[in-house]
């Protein structure tokens, strides 16, 4: 059995994040990406003030921007200025630009700030621990001057609360044997190494006074490649009707092409699809020795970004996209109307069919219990097992099953046992939402599908996006 060593007991939990936000009223946000803007919107919705944004201090040199980071065309003059000065900082992923504004607030150089007088939230898409190290070297104190991962404040009193920091460490101590057994479920040294490193990162992630850049899983480096590839990927998606000719168009003109030849995706979905594709998150689903017309089950499709991304990797596929959240399903339905092959299904998956509640929290919405349906923030939903769905639909084969369903993965795998045994699909199963997922999901798959080979990948810039990948062993 493989041994996993974790650091000494950490000091912090997500309640410390919540306390920092509650005790302060005015903040700067470090970052100028979609993540940063969403955090700003949330803070303002709870009565907090955001004074400005800060560039990423460890992505040097920071570049002075002559343009707004988001450009809205109101006249021909705006378009001319845009074409004259357009740089990559006009998009939502660039975090190394300072000057002018991002969504109406100034973007400042971190070296120009009186750090003792302000409070900062680190909301960076790319290598946030680099920025934490930069802050620490300047003598700034975590939970007094700054925090990272502020979105975790919303994890208090949810199952996610135990997924990081001191609660995660205590859970690991109580289940160390199970975790070490789970490591041995993976068939390659790389997966076992990643698994152990993600475990250590989860334990240390909130101890900003001591966490180091090298504590991040090495796969985080792939997000540097994602940033580099994002713009080209987005350009091709946005101007898809023009095909390969888009690569011949100078970059500063491609933004205009995006408006002239709109994608079938909304701008928000376009961004998320480009980010997924450029990060190569689902490249493991593509097998050259199989027919291109795949049958895919996407559990947790949300607004359709994962279905749309997979469809672009496997364009002849039929995708059954499950999403029970009403608002997200409405957007998924609109996307499916414009993208043949994506079939929107307003249900959640589980180990059996029935009715339950959904605790509404956007992308973090998760299945509750039927007794809670009448509570505020709850929505009644229908659940179905994948086995029953496949049998009712008389689906002749299933090639891929993807799950990212906020802790419902293990019940849904149990409800897909006959489908997996019959069709041997590739599996991409998120294992991040509850501390138990990290060991229960690989242990279950190894025990029930002995003919499968398991691997582990971490595909995100923070503590989430840990996936167990499985495929039938080659004879």
C-alpha cells in the first residue's frame, strides 16, 4: 500500500475566509479575468465596495494598457481606436496589463499600492500562489492584509467546507488507510504522484503564510499553455463560418471578425468553451482508433460549455446533456437548438429514479433531499439512473461518460453499472467535491470494473478539477 505523507496540521479553514470578508468593507481585487469580475459582482451584491483591480505581480513585466480591458463599440470612432490600439489585454484572460479600466474600475500596478492601508483578494486565473508568495515577501500578513480563493467563503455550511484546509486534514487523518488504498487503484506512477500532491495541496491551500509555489500540482503549468492558446482558440470559434482563413487575419482585426461573423455560442459560453479547449481538458476523450460518431453522456452540462467543447473535439457525436438547474437548462436548451447533436435533458443523474431537491448555487448546485424542496434556495428536480435512461431510450452504445455533478458522481456511477459493463465507455469523473470522493470513486471503480485502467489528472488552477479517468484495458 502506497504511503501518503501530509504536512503538519494546517491552521485555517474556509470560515477564516468568511471572517476576513465580513470584517472588512472595502477591497482591491488582484486579477483582471472573468474570475475576478465575478468576485467583484458578488462582493457588491452583499454590500461590499471594490475600489479597483490589480495586475498580476509575478507576471512581469506588467504592461501599460492604452485601452479599456473591455471594449464596447458605440461609434465608428470607437471602432477605429480599437483597431489602432487593440492588444490581447482587451480580453478577459489577460492579467499582466495595468492602466485604464476593467469593467469601469482602474487597473493599478501592485508596486504603487500602500499595502498597509488596503485589503486584497487574490482572484487570479493563472498561478495564484505565485502572487501569494509575492505578497508574503513584502511582509504582508494573510487574513489581515489579503486572502486568496475568496469564493470559498460560500462553502461554509456546505459539504465543500470539508474539502480543504484543517477539516480536510482531519478527515484524511481519520481515513488515511482508505486514501492510501485509493492511490494503488491508479495504474501509473504519474497518477499516483499527482494524487498525493493534490492531497497535500488541499491540506495546505489556506495556509497562505507558508504555502509555496512548488506545493501546487505540476499540472497547473498546463494553464500557462492554456493562456497562450486561448486567443487563437477563441478566434477560431468566434469566426467558425470563415474556417481556416481566420488564421490569415491580423490579430487586431479578428475582434471585428468576431462581431461580423458571430459564433453560434453566446459570448459567455464562447469564453468558457475556448478556455476548456485551450486547456486540453478533454483531450483524453479523443481516441483515433474509434469511429468519430460517438455517443456521449454529459452529466452536469450546466449551460452547455462542456458539451459544446466535446462536440468540437468530436463533431459527429450525439451528446445527451443532463442539467436539472432551471436557469442553466434554459441556456443549455438555446445552445442545443443551434448545435445539432446536443440533446438537452432536464434531469439529474443518480443511482435510481425519483424526485429530490437541488440546492441552488449556480455551477455549485447539488442534490439535496426531497424533504428540503420547500426550503428557500431549493428546486425540485427529477433524477434518473444512466442505466434506466439508456434502456428507455434504447441507446445502442455509449462511448463516453463525463460527470461533474457536485458530489453526485458516486451514486451516478452506481446507477451506470450495467451501461459501463455492456459498452465499456471512456470515463471522465470529477472527484473533487467531497473529501470522500478522492478515495471512494477510484476504489469503487477498481472494485466493480476490474477490466478498467484508472488514471488521475488535476486540470484546474485551484484545488478543484480533479478527475479520475478510466478506460477499458487493452487486450
